[in-house]
C-alpha cells in the first residue's frame, strides 16, 4: 500500500490573513465553496479553525462516495490540517504570502492507497479527480474573496 498524493494551488490578490480566515470558517464560508461533489455537509463541533469537526459525503466518482468525518487542527498560523476519522485521508491547506498583498493556497491530500492493480489505477487517476474538485473549491474561494 502506497501513499497517494493530490496537490492543487491557486494564487489570490487578497491578504493571506483574509484568505486563511475564509478557509478556517467552516460554518459560513466553507459550505459556499463546495462544488456539487459534496453533500450532507454538517459542522458537528466548533466551526472555526482548530477543534472543528465537520462531516460531508464526497462523490469522488460516479460510483464512489466517501463518507468523511474530519477533525481540524491548526499546527501553525497559516495551516489547517483536516484528518478523516473514516479513512487515512489527510487534507492540508496552507496559505502563504505571494507578493506584497497577495496569497497562494496549496491544498495537499494524502491517503493510503489500495494494493495491486486497483492501487495502480487509484494512484494514477484519483489524484487527478481530486485535484479537479479542489480546483473548483479554490475557484469558488476566489469568487468569495471578490
């Protein structure tokens, strides 16, 4: 079983603190950012940054739906780490300064993949699909930031 990685990035003309605040707001802003692949979104504890617990279902493919229950940590002032209780998936959101007043968001998802031929296909195709989903989240964030 190998690790599977999916990484997506986008730059914004907004202050990093403002971008981080939007990403850390799981109650109001985050639900607005989610594309159609997400359903049953629910904040179960907290709602802002570290200590938040959030549930959703992710329609990864036409036949594959993941039931996700993430707990959020904030190991540094520019990073949110979401750890899924139902799988080995960890999603890390990092906000960095980009120029004088801009920012860059990097989303990295990792999980332990399947073995054998199924694992080969997962490592080959799953990151591309998840990157498309995260790219839509980041595009929606751009629209939210104005």
